[in-house]
C-alpha cells in the first residue's frame, strides 16, 4: 500500500546567491525555491486546516474534488463544473456544516525577520509570514534562529467593490532547521588556546595595551565610542557566579542599558 502521509523535505541547499539568502526575498523571487536564515518573531496558534472538499454540480449532478487554494487563504472559490459539456458555476458542497471534515492537516503561520547582524548599518530589518503544514507545525518558537527552505508565493485577499486589491508575499516552508544549538556548540581547539596565550604573552608587561587592541577589533564598522565598547565587552565576559539547586555553577543574568538619541548605533553595538 502507498502511504499518503509522507512529505519530501529539501534541506542544505548549495551556498549560492540564487538559492541561499540571509535577507528576505522580494517580488522578483516569487515562484522560486530558496533557503533563508532568519529569526522567528511571532507564532500563530496551531489550527486544523481542511485542504480538500467534494462538490456536486447542480446541473449535471457530477461530483468533483477540489483542493483549497493557498493563494486565496485556502478558500474554495471560483469553482466551476469540470464536465466538458456543462461548465456550470453552481456547485454545492457535500460536507454539511455540522459534519466533521475528512481531509484535514495541521496548519500554523510564523512571522520571521531578517537578522540584524547580516544587514548593512542603519538598515531596518524586514519581516514576512511563513506557512507551516503537517510535521513542520510547532517546530520552532519565537526568538529561534532558523533556516527555512521553501517557495516564495503571493496570496490575494478577498475582492470587494471599490477597494484596492491587496496582495501579500509569503513563503510556504518545505523544511525548517533550528540553528540555536550551534551557538552553544563551541569547541575550543588547541590552536585557539595557543593563540590566546601567545597574544597575552606578547602584552604581558602591558595588559591595558592588549585590551585596547581587542577593543579595536570589536564592532569595527562603528568609529570611536571607546567607553561604550569597553562597557559591552566587560558585560559579556563578566557576570556573577551562582549555583543552582543541585550545586551546578552557573552565570548570573547580565544587564546593560545604553541610553542615547536615535541613530547612534546602539543596536549595532549590542548585536555585534
């Protein structure tokens, strides 16, 4: 027997501008299959979606099966009889309002945003909705860094008289990879340790000079702001040592408040 609940997932696309992006796609990318690395900022509730329904033509009495149109928010609209000798537009659903739909699947939408560290200085990150279906539902949460493979599509809001046609661009996900774990999976090699000790042996007699050398490599695209950069680095490497209930040594939560007028690259320094 052929299993119906099987989904082919495409992941780890070749790293090239045509397939792999760190910024969200634009209108020219509609209809293409892309891989984008973004951050989840919002997740909707998990819903049950009826994706297929049977209709009967009121003229020829034939029964047809129609798929919900994803480009029209999964609505069953603009249906017509598939009989070549009929072409009637009057179809009635065979599913009563009180009955349970037979062809359903899990459905969820997430809103993703471009990662600030991959944008030019002063660029406002864009956001986009991503549609998740079946086993991809509830695979990530708000705040996760994810790599999404999927197809870029348009969807149209319902048309009405004397109103503008509203078209949104979204992405239908085929595969999602949560990359949060990669941040913590840091392996300190012997070469890194040797480089660390070699650096501080060079500035053994002048440790503040070595510190200043490190500051010059921190957020180099922002000129000056020596004290601000020093404060951020001290917060990152500092912290209060604590012990949890089972005696494991953990680091206390860090807090940093940067106050300044808009446009003073506060976000850029914190993110870098």
